[in-house]
C-alpha cells in the first residue's frame, strides 16, 4: 500500500478569502452572542492557522 500523495495547495482568490473571512467572523460573533464577553478564538484558531498567507 502506497502513502497518499500530499494534497494540492488550495488557491485562494478574493471571493474565497472573503467567504472564509465572513465565516470566521460569523463564528466569533455567534460565540460572543452565546457567551457574552468571551471571544472564543480557539474555535477558529486551527482553521485560520492552516490558511495560506498572502505576502
């Protein structure tokens, strides 16, 4: 059995970046609504860390 090939890097265009950002912000706002005063960065941290960074 051969190991799976590495995944191809995802190409992030402006629309993908906008949708991703909207989803992250929505998740954070929902968390603030459900638990006032607690910004639950840990809920989005792993996903944000794995996105490509524009330089």
